[in-house]
C-alpha cells in the first residue's frame, strides 16, 4: 500500500532534513589546549615582557581573553574537572595528584567529555598528558572515550628520554613508544599530523595537553639561546620552554589554516593550575631546593597547590573566528563549565552524566554576556576548603591552629586584606555552606592511598611517596619525595 503525504508534511520533512544537515556541517572542531604549570603572567597578553608568546597572543587578540578563568590548584584535580564537568571532591580526586606508585584513577562511572562528544558524532583524540589513572588500563584514555591517544599517562617526565625515574611513560594507542625528540615538539607534530589526516566532513575534538612548562626545566639549546638577556639560568630555560610551546601552538593553527578548517575550529587555551612558587610542589625529578622557581603569577598571591588566586586563576583564552567577539571577558568561568558549554555547541546530550556542577557559559565567552556563574568551589578537602560567593572568597584551614581568610577579590585580587573579623556573619554562612558540601564529599583517594602505603611499609617507617605534594606549604610538613 502506498503512503500518501501532504505537501505541507513533505515540505516540513525536507526543511527538517536540511536543517539537520546544516547543523551537522556547522558543528565546530574543538581543540582544547592545556599548558602545565604556566604562570599567569608568563604570556604576552597578560603582561610578560621577557618571554615571547606571539602565537598565543594572536589567539588572545583575535578572541576572548578570559580574565577570570579558574581551575583547581593542582594538575589531576583540574584535568578531572575538565573531563567530568564536576568538582573533583565529588569522586575523591580533590587532593594532590595521582602518584606514579599509586593504582587509583578517575572513577569509571563518570561519563567523560570524549564519551559525550563521541556520541554526538565527533572523532576524539588526546595528544599529550593524561594523569587521571595509569596503573590499570581501565583508567586509560582509550578506555574512556578517546578514539586516539598519544603521549604520557602520568604527571612528570624527562622531555628528551620520555621517562620518569628510568621508566618509559610515552604511548600511542595504549602501546609504548620509543622515539627521539623533545616532548613539546613531538606533541605539536602529532597534533599537526592529526589535523592533516582529519576528515573535513566529520568534526573532531582534540584534547591537546602539553606537559610544558612543568619540571624538569629542560629545553632545546636553540630555545635557551633565544634569551641571552635573562640572567637567571632557570628562568632562561623556562622562557625557552614557553616559547617552544608557543611555536607548537602556532604550528597547530597553521595546519588548521592550510587544511581549510580554521574558520570552523574553536580553540580554547589555559593552564592546568597557576605557576609553581614553592619548591615543594615543583616535582620529584630534580632537587629544586637550590633553584630559583621561574614562574610569574603577576599580582596574584602564591601559586600551584595553594587556594589563593595564584594557584587557581590562570591565563586563558578562547578563539573562533566569526563566533567570538574579540575583547576581555571579566566574568567568572570555572573549568567545570567547559563540559556543558562544549556539549551544547556540539549538540551532545549530557543525559548520561552525573549531576554537573558546570554551567553553559558560551554566551559569556562569545559575547562577554554576564556569566550564569556567580559562585564556585575552589576545593573541599578534610584539612582545608575555599568558596567564592560573588566577590567574596573564604579560605578555611581546619588543621590546628585553624584559620579563616575572607577577601573581596574584586577590590583585593592580591589577597592582602583579610576581612574575616569585619564580616563574622558572612564567614559563618560560608562555613556552613562548606560543611554541607564536605558532607557530600568522597574521601580523598590520595590520602587513602598514602595511608595504605604508610601502614604497609616494610620498614615500619612513614613514607609519603608523592609526585607534587599536597596542601599549602604553611599548613603541612613537607612530604618526602620518592
């Protein structure tokens, strides 16, 4: 039997199919670039004068400089927040990083960004650093939604040997790779290759996670030689590392242009946390106690691992020609917001996600519209926490002697004037909110793991084999490195 359709129905059907086709054609490629331990002021668009970053600066000039972009104070927690759209205290990754000797990872019940985008028709790739679980393959990127993987699984490695303490940490699609080259350049080269081989008819999501400029401070000599006017040798090497990172980002942009994909590619760039300011958090592959830490967070207080602004507010930008108005966005954005924002742009469903903490901030990024976010959680840990409500920020340290800091960040971004005694009612209300969140928090897997290591140490001596420390340096004793 032949079915009969009205002209109106056929018109609507054709219109729907055409709309769906147009939507598919317009889905943007997404390249999410994450630097590692980059100082807030170590890029030109935030005022660096001794380090040259022309490619990053060009992206910032042609797009949105995200002036109040926040992350977690350390590597693993930030990367977890990006992948889940949820604060890491909800699944136990709020404290420190995953040590190379540990076997835990990002909860496999979390529905990650690449899984979400893949269901929407995207090809997905991670090129660079993972650091969300390495001891069991169930935690590896290829098992978590990425079609393609290249780079390191853990947090710190030699830039030339690709090893940590003599153990290779360099993989392609789950298989170890022995090759020569400087990791920053290898990562950039692989990203260019991926773009060149991309199907222009299928959108891709590339998580491009450089390990630069994390310790150990190493750079090709040609890059170090570009900075003869920098007197401090570590700052000179660091400057070379940042410029090499910038060059590779420039290569990625050029590859997009040559492929004809630049106008349909959203590029997001930011650091995973603030620049390191204390040797305790600089890594384990070199003795940093006698080295001048080279990172510059400008006017922001402290750095990596701290709940102060220097540890959590990072240099950031977004660029998509014709879709993002050039300028500076002063509105609040947190790392957890990228998941729902990118999912919305990709037409992807978040129905499989656990309740998201992130908000869709696309209008804020693209036009500078007021952010839907007026508050956020810096972190919730058993020994410290921090919360932002409007312009007010509370830092509560519960280790004895306990202390409370309250700052008006809009008026005092350097956190010099503690207002806690002036606003006792506000302090009480914010502490109450922190306590409520703490009751919902999962136990920090790092602390559970370290306790097990202490209890099972064959010599009966406490051992804390960690990669990058935990807590603020003024709160806790310096842990032993491994």
